C-alpha cells in the first residue's frame, strides 16, 4: 500500500519582491500624473499597471509538499492559479534527514562549501521546531533542502529513511 502525505506552506517572499512591488506602484502613480501633462504618460501608466499585476502575483505564493513512499515533490503555487514543480527528490537519493537547527546543519548553511542549499519553508521562526534538512545527492552534487514538516510528514519519512533519520544529529 502506498503512503501519501500532502502539506501546503505559505511562502514568504524576499525583501526584493516587496521593493519591486513598491516601485511598480510608484511607476503607476507617476504614469497617472504624467498622463495629465503629456501623451507619453499613458505608456508609463500602462507599464506601471502591468508591473503591479506581475509583481502582485509573485508576492502571493505557497509551497505544496507531496510525499509518496518517501519520494518528495515540491510545487510552487503562485497566486493560487499557477502550479509549477520546483523540486523532486527520490528516497534513494536521500543521504540523511535532520532537524534544521542542529549545529551541523547551521554550519552547512553558513559555509555552503560544496553544497547547494534550498529553502522551501514559511521562514517563520516560530515554527522552527518543524524545520527539517534533507541532504541528498543529485548529479553527483551535494544538496541540502530545508522543509517545514508536520508530525505526519516526519513519521512518513522516518518509515522510509530508517537509519538515515538523525534527530538532533545523533544516530540511533
């Protein structure tokens, strides 16, 4: 029988996305003002409206985790309209899983020496007890992915990872 878990996490955009949204609003306002004084202002106004629509959608996103028999798929859902698969990890490619706030994981995140780090969490530090790092190998390159799992997802992964699950960095 297949095991299946699904979880949706509200994403937190970076500060750059908010700045871009503010700039697009400013361009729209300037375009409206310039429309009064010059016909060229209508083009600036249209550009501003287009930028507002595009940047507003990029601010509203969430991640969907789908875990089937230990295999993980992450999809990014933008504005609850567009869904794009951004990551797939086969259970056989997983080296180990650990809490995200252990010394080893924090050192790897800071150093990034030879390891690619991806973060698919809400980045809400109140939920840090639910953050897990999964180390995997993809095309002979080390990769660490940070997830925000609930208890059901953790139990699911423990079932398939067995000795690869290191709670707090200690082997059982």
